[in-house]
C-alpha cells in the first residue's frame, strides 16, 4: 500500500466514522474530521503522481472514498445543521443526484464505478467542499449554489464519458481529451 493509498484509506475510514462523530461529539468534532478528510482528498492524487505511484487500484479507492465521504456529509448535515439543510434542500438534493446518477450510469454500463477524475470534477469537488464548509460556518448561500451548478456540469461530463467509452477508464482529464483520443485512434 502506497503513501497515497494510505491517505485515501484514511478518508474512507473518516467517512465511515463521520456519522458516529456527528452523533456523539457534535459539530466541532465533525468539522475537524471533515477538514482532515478533505485535506487527504486534496493531497492523495498529487502525492501518488509525484512519487510515481498512481495506479488503477488507487484511482478506484479514491473514487470510493470520495463517494463515501460526500454521502456521509449529506447524511450528517441535516442532523447537525437542520436549519441549513432545510434552507438548502433543493440544492442538496441536486448535489446528491450529481454524485449518484453518474455512478449509477457507469455501474449499469460497466459493472464498476467510474474513476474519471476529470479536471471539471476536481474543480467542482473543491468548490463544493470549500463553499459547503463556509455555508455550515454561517456564510452566504450563493457560493455553494454556484459550486453545485459546477457540480451539475461535471456530472453531465461524467455521463457523457460513460456514454462515449466502450470500457471503463481511469484518470481522464476531460471529455474533450477522451474525444481527441478516440479521434486519433480512429485515424
């Protein structure tokens, strides 16, 4: 197991612990563990690439940890911040759809979860994470709404990739890169 895989595994374990932390320790402990988990998400991929340890297994583990983390957050926010969850309900449901629909489409087509890690998906994840934390700390709603709109675009790109690809592929930079690769292959 590589150093990057350990960071990703930490995020997966943190995601599984977040509901218990939310129930037993409250908002502060939840936020502390969440920030650590999000930091591991920001560091694991660059670390794997820098050390030459990027692998399909690591990409799959990263995608699974991301799904578990964001799912745990969506389950815990209504418990810890019911006022925020009520005010942001349509946006949170949209975000849940952005997480689940591309996963389901890839599962139905390939019988595996996607590990595309596109630039757009990375940007959306970072934007939703930062603006979501800000919103939980009392910040305005509009930055989170803008980030979720970006997540909708990223989910559409993931759906397009699933439709385009003949077999699952990991670490695609963008739909355009996949289209270019396909065009060059056919030429």
